[in-house]
């Protein structure tokens, strides 16, 4: 398991990103808050939380849905963020 603040750098479609582990409590909170009343994971809520707390541009600043609409790479970046944030072991 990553430690709070631990980072991983990735490059997707020519853009450099930093994925930063938000800490165990925030990771659990993100997972819990992204479920609906039936306990089913809701993608939009999870992705919004990842963009708020985990995925950043290496040059500084947060990413948004609009960023990915203009630049692509959404699926690959989110997959990396989910794997890094919720890794087992």
C-alpha cells in the first residue's frame, strides 16, 4: 500500500500527470462516497473524486472532464489512478 503523499508520474498522450496517494482515510472515504444507495459504484462520483484528490498535471493544477475532452487519455489516466489509489497489499 502506498503512503500518504506518495506519488507516481505517468505520461498519457504526451501529457505528464502526477498521481498522488491521498491517504488511507481519504481513499476509503472516496470509495464509500462513490457508491449509490444500493452499494453500487457510480463512475462519475469516483472519477470526480480522483480528479479532486489524486490526479494532477505535472506542471501544476488539477484536471477536469473538460481537460480530458480536449486532450484525451481519460480512461488510461483513471485506470492508473484507481489502481494506484486502491491497490491491495
